[in-house]
C-alpha cells in the first residue's frame, strides 16, 4: 500500500495553485552468525518472490562461498557488493533468510520488503503548489530582481537570505570539483536551471539494486508525479543564469541517483545500498537523503529482517563516508521527539498492511537518518522557529535549515512560507518538509568542501555545526530543551552559507 509523499518523501504536499509560465529543488552490532556446522534449508519456491540482503564478511572469498549457498537455498543473486559484503538476492523460499543466517561468514540476512516483487506502474498522493501571483506581478518582480543582480524568482526565495546564501554566492558559489549526489526520485537534467550543473557521468538509476547508467535512466519515471528529486536539486545548485531560481551552491555539480520504485515511490534497501556504493565509487562528495528506507519508518535491531536492513544500508553509507562523502539526511515530518523513550509507528510496513507498534528509538532506527556519521536535519520556517511538522530531539538533530512552514509567512513579495524550487518540465513550485531543509544543508556542505577541499566528512560536519546560528528555544515551548548552543529543535543551529565560504 502506497503511503503519502508527505511522510515517505519528507516533503509536505499542498494544494495546487496556478501554473507558472516558463518565462519566469554506529553501525549496529552485526547479527551473530549461527553455528559453523549449520547448512541451508532445502530450497523451496512456494512463497512470495521477495528481495533480500545477505550481509557477509567483505571480500571475494567469503562472498563467493555465500553465493554458492544462496543458489542451493533457492536464491538468485542480483548483485554482490564485495567491498562491503552486501549481496542482493531474489528468492521465493519462505525459509531463505533463516537458512542464510546459519551460514559461516553471514552476519545478517533479511527481506527488504513485505510485499512480493511485481510489475511496476506509477502512483502518488498530493501535488505541489505552483506560484499563484499574477503574471504581471511576476514579471515586475523578475525585472526588479535582474536590476539587483538576482535571478528572476529569487525575491520569492526567502530561504536564501535566511542562511545568507545570497551573500555567499558573491564570495564563492562553489567548486565544479564538488558533486552533490541526490538519492531520490530522479532529476530532470533538462531543466534550464539545472542542466548547466548536472553531471551525467555521476548519475544512475539504482532501482532494484543494480546501477543503470544509460542516458536518461536517472530521470523521473513520471515527471508529473516524481518531482521530489528535481525540487531538491534546485535548492542545492540551481544555476545563477538569469532563469528562474538560485541554488544554495550554484557553482557545484549535482547528480541523480534514482532509487524510487515507479509504482509506489518506495525506497527499498537494495536500491539505497546501490546509490551509496555508486556515490562512493564515482567521486561524489555530498549525498542528499530526503527520505527513509522502506517499508519500515523505524528499523528495529531485535527483528532479523529490519536488523539486516540497518546493517546493509549502514555498510553502504559508511563506505561512502570512507571514500570522502558526507551524508546529509532529513529528520522526518511526523512531529516526533526522536529522543523520547518510546514512539508510535502506525505506518509500517508501508508496502503491505501497516500495524500499530510502539518502538524504542534507541534500538529502532530511522534509516539513513540515524546512522552513525550522518548529519540529521530539522526544518525551520521564516521566523526561525521549528517547522510545525518537523521531527526534533536533543542529541538527535545536528543542524536545521529552511524547510518551509505555512504557519510562518514571509514579507512580500515572497508571500508563501514554503520553499520555491525547480520542477520537472522547466517549471517551479513551492514545497515544504524536512525534505526541503536537507538540500539547504547539502548545499552548505558543498560550499564547505569547495572552500576546504582536503577536509574529511567528519571535519565538514564539525564546521557545519560550529558555524551554525542557533536562535535558541522559543519562550514557553516545552518541546524545546537544551542550551542556547545546542537544543532539541535546531541541534547546533541553522546553517550559515556565508560563514562556509569566508571562514
């Protein structure tokens, strides 16, 4: 069962407005292997065809032995990432995962979904809000912007001055040697605001777990529905080219790592693993992750399948970090305190029949948001207050950034409290969510990597935090705890693009 993009994609859908004309986005402890003397269960094919991850000791020797056992247990290897010991498998044997867990060298194994693999189509819920100002007013704003050296729609982007990105662009717009990989629904690289900064050679379609680098494979399945990645892309690096909007880091490159299933827009573990490994092996310096890995909003370590998902994605994310990438991820849109002793989850698994459960966020992780080394991002509105929908939590949020909030309305001409960015087909529209906050941080991280090209991901993360501006807790808001320097709403604070290029 598909579930709303507002939860899955960490973007909030809002009512459709008037169209804009084209004239004017610690690894958990690995599960202990069972007895060395165990053998796989006899192969069976009387269950649903599912996708699995089998996590082994890295290296050709162990992976090769496990691949042979996989075949005997009724599995078909889709791809083996030997460098991190993650094997993606399809099997209709109901006992497949259990039999894999008995093998020497296998550290965890589990299904990545609860629904059978099936033919693919496209569906989605909700639409973005396109600009609702009269064309005459838009044209007037565009002329005024041009006279001020701005992009035509930049006066409507309250989020850029909120993090001083407009000033930063005059100092250092970012280096062409830095690429931000957008792990998402794909990117429309033909958009006039994006094509100048798009890197096709660092892009791929990772759906199913195997990277397809054929021309255009990274583009959205359905431009009318799969707009999320294109919107994210514009926020990061829309070019300052006299067209549309401006990005936080308009001089860096962007690439698309498409991981969303075309029928459900769900992001399964094998696709996300592929994306992180591809990013690591293709010189991508920053990854943007405005989603959580399906079908579980939280993956619990005491469940063998969910533990295997944490293990597999964690290995891939860690591999990307070791190769020099800093991973930025959205905190989520459920208004939850991620530091609470327990949390409700009534939406998982979201690919079949959800069940109500209560989870402990210390042992049940939002992936990739809560993986070690990942920068976790909360959303703020124009008034520098936490966006009403944003997850939060002391010790869980690293930094915050503009994500939009319809309850916080900017001064004219912006008028809309959400985030304006690029859309497939050469359009622009507003969206809100921690999905929109995350690319602001990814853009600032790209500026930091441009200014400090030899810095490690850990050093870039430290600079993001050190340079952030913390507005502090609002008076009377009991959900905001901590100090004036670090609190549950903003972590270390709202990121600062100007400091990123000047300090």
